[in-house]
């Protein structure tokens, strides 16, 4: 019995000294919590590490997209420059073609003008020759009359007949020249006109006002309304 009592006493002592089950569980949970916290932290770090490449991959994709976006405007700019160069080349080619066309037109116009100038010169020369030929043909009878007058004067020595013949030839000559538009300038007794008269000497003349033509030294003529030769005159002073 004593032994049983002692055993019970020891058991009671041990039971009093031993921790309660609830306390043990709480302590174990506390110990487990202390261990669980680092484990959870490690798990979170692992998850963050796994997500990090993905997060790091996103900027690379964004950079690639931006690079593509940068390359696209660069390509468009290059295409625009090429199109502009092609347009400039086309404009230059068109301008050169127009310049060649204008140059050909100018050369053709110059050749036409040269031909016109040469043709006009030939026509003027032909008209002059024709006019001279017509005038000479009309003067041939005058020349014939002069030859007849000289021949008659040599044979007869008749002054009156010779004078009459010369007067007839002179009349025929004047008629031919007047028909060509030749007009004798009137000077004697007219006021001096520097455009139609040429003064060779100034003389004192009674009854004449200063500046009046008093005598004709050489007759002057107009042809077609223009002075062909001014009359040489003496002017009163």
C-alpha cells in the first residue's frame, strides 16, 4: 500500500510538474508559427522570383515594340525621301525636254529668219535692178536724141538747129525723170530753207530782204517727197 501511495504521490508530482496539453499545443503552434513565417517568406520570394522574369520580359517587349515603332517612321521617311527624289528627277527630265523643245524652236525660227532675210535681200536687189532697168530703158531714147543732135551739129554746124535739138532732148529727159517722181526744188525768190537749200554765199542785193534766195548756183531736186539734193543758192544779207 505504501508503495502504491508513494507511486501515486510521484505521479501527482509529475502530473503537476508536466505542462498541460493545451499549453503544449499552443507552444507547438508558436514554435511552428516561428518556423512557418520564414517558410512563407521564402515562398513569397520564390513567387516574386518567378514573376520577375515575366516582369523583366515586359520591358523587353515594350522596347521591341518601340523599336518597331521607331523603325516604321524611319522607313516611311526613307520612302517619302525616295518618292520626293523621283518627283524631282521627273520634273528635271520634263524641264530638260521642254528646254530641248524650246531650243529646237529657236533654231528653227533663226533658220526661218535667216532665210527670210536672204529672200528679202534678193527681192530688194531684184526690184532695184528691175527699177533701174526700167529707168534706163526709158532713158535710152533720150540718149539716142543726144547722139542725133551731136551728129547733126557736126554735119551742119548750124547753131540754131543744134540748140533746138538739145532743148528737145532736155525736155524728154525731164519728162522721164518727172515721171519717176523727180521734182525740182523752187529756190529763187523764196525764203532760205536750210532743209531744202544750201547757202554757198551771202550777197548784198538791192530790193531783197535779208534771208531771201537771190540766185541758184545748182538746182536741187526732191524724189518721192524727200530731198534728193538741196539747191545751192546765194542768199541776201
